[in-house]
């Protein structure tokens, strides 16, 4: 089965409540979107420069951006679908939470 299909099947109010109750809190980054992007860019450039020349980084950057954009779009869409699914469960099933 697809990883994305598995993720959607786990999208239930029960599962969400377990995650909220049991999951360890991740560290929050209290920065603006612009600052977080700048930090991510600096980190990526720093790591790539350990292995690649500036010219190679310049050549590969559009490919990395295209890839990460595609993956980001998939996860955004999954998040929107998960939100809609949870909203449907909240409004449609008054006597159960699945």
C-alpha cells in the first residue's frame, strides 16, 4: 500500500487525540517564515559546500528546488485532505470518533 494512502487511513480523530496526548513535543522555531527560509538556505549551502564547488552548487540548486517543491506540494495537499477528513468526521459522526 502507498505511504500516502497509509497516512490518510490513519487520519482519524482518535489517532490525532493519541498523538496530542502521547507524542513528545518537538522543538519550536520562533522565527518568521523569511528567517526560517534564510536559515535553511544557509544550512543547505554550508552542507553542500563540503562536497561541491560553488559552480556545482549553482548547477544543482534548481534541481533541488524543483524536487523539494514537488515534495512540499504533496505534503501540503495531504495536510489539506487530512484536515478536511477530520472536519468531516467531526461534523458527520456525532455518536463516534472514527
